[in-house]
């Protein structure tokens, strides 16, 4: 199978061990707890050995901040944030969060529209512009820009059992996002794939082919969220069995 070619140099120097890894889903279309409100959008917090990275920030800033509090994530505990793509259901919350934690480093793609950067400047935020793969904090990486409509970046955490990959919406295609993640780290299996797969309007026959391609890429465990869709969830359950799990705001996943 042909692999995605990235123009930026690969970042292969980081160790593969990622101990003490936890993912908290902050914002999602469904809820995993009665006290967590569901809404269209996505956000998750990754904690690795005490370092915290926010991935996406939901649609409604007030609800995003409320859910952060309910998930016991103080704003000041987040070292860095990565916004997967330009759509408001993934970046709106960051403009409310940044004034509460102005030391937080925020990463936008270079290709975000001028309006996204102008809104950032209005709250004192000057995002780092991401193009190629880069390390966000020790042990947590961005794939860099994966071309699509719109462009997107995924979050990647290498572990001794394979990659952990978080996707926001997978507009370039979830297969392409996984290929980019594997290529950027020089690792050929994904231990966990979590996030939006953007399959909610994809015909069933096409979904089945996508699931098969992810299995060929050695994706071992999936947690479809946000824009993945009910039909895709059924297809993943049939293919993955117990290795396909529900997402939902309030869900915590711990990995060694």
C-alpha cells in the first residue's frame, strides 16, 4: 500500500516509551457521564508523565470550560494546545481558555484562514504555525499538515506497543491521517485510534473498505467519536468486536 509522502523531515529521535498515558474526552457529540453535556464538536486532554496537551477545544466556549472543570483539568495545568483544523467546532474554545492560561503554547496549522489568527490576536494569543511534523511536548507529536479540505493535523504519542493517534475530524480521510501518523514517526502499527473519523455521510460499502484499510495499517483498537457516525460505529464493531469502544464526553482512557 502506498504511503503518504511528507515534505518535512521526520522526527525520529524521541524514545518510544510513553508511561503514565491518559486521555480525557472533554467535548463530544455523545456523553459518557450524566453530568457531562454533549454537543457537536470535539476536545480531549492527553496527559503523559505529568505533561498535558489539549487537542481541540469544542464549539461552545462556556460548555468547553464547564466540561474541563468537571473533568478535573485546571486551565493552568495545560502546557500546550493543538487545534486539528480550522473549523469552529474544534477551535472556538481555545479563545476563552487562553486568557485563563496565557503561558500555554497553542499550535495552529500554517494554512488556517486569516480570521482564525485575527481572533487569536484579539485575546493576546500568537499561535505557533505548524506545517511539518513536530514535537509539542516531550513524547507528544503533531503529524504536521495533512492536506485535505480543509487541511488537518493529528496528535501522535509513540509507545512500546504502537502509536496512539488522536484525530479531530479526519477531513483528509481517516486512512490518510493514520498513514501520516505512522510515516511521521517511522512506526507501522497503531495501538489506539481515537477521535472524529468523518464517516457520518459515507455510504456503508465505502465505510467497510475504510475499516479494512485501517486493519491493514495495523490499527488495533478504535474509539470513534464526534463525526464518525452511527453506521461507521456499527461497521467498526463488526470488524473489531470488543476493540471498538464508545467515546463520549467524560470518558477516561488510561494506557501503560
